[in-house]
C-alpha cells in the first residue's frame, strides 16, 4: 500500500482512507462504524479512529439516530465526495499508464487471477465463519 499512499498523497488520502471512503460511498444505506469494520475486516476501534480522522479533515460526518442505541452512522460530506473524485482521477491516470505496457491478453489473465484470489479469500472467510459457529 505504500506505493498507493504515495500516488494518493497529492489528494491528501492514503489507500486505507480511500478504501473506507469508497465503502461508505457504495453502501446501500448509511453505514455504521460496526458495519464498516465488518466489510473491511478491521476492528471497530480501528475503523472508529479512521472515521474520527476523516471527520477531523471534513471528509465524513458521524451521526446518531434516535432508537438506534449506540450505533454511529457515517456519511460522506461534499468535501469527502470531492476527495473521492480527485482520487479516482489520479488512479485512472496511473491505471492508464500501467496498461500501456500490458496487452489485452495479459490484462484478462491478471483479472482472472485476481478474481480467483478474491474467491479464495471469500471462501476462506466463509469457512472460518462456519468453523466459529460450530459448537465446542
């Protein structure tokens, strides 16, 4: 992620912050810190610290709802959306530069391998969750 952090530095983001902002942006409903931690496979405390830092930078807002207990919801601010737009433009440029040296056949092969890796990770996570649910 260090390379990604250097690429995103002019935008004022890190790869971790970008992943969190993207997850907030693409959530079907206003996400909670707990939901985000599950989605990113991070502790609630780690996500809460990241959200607090993003809030300090004006990129997200934390909200509570009456009747939702202690749940903390997170939403992007207009400044957060602008940062995502700038990051997307930077990443598109980098992606374009990388692809100039990779032909279509290699690109499809890379995508296929990455899909298999993601499937394997998903299966491993599912098996781990199932194993945890077994009675001891």
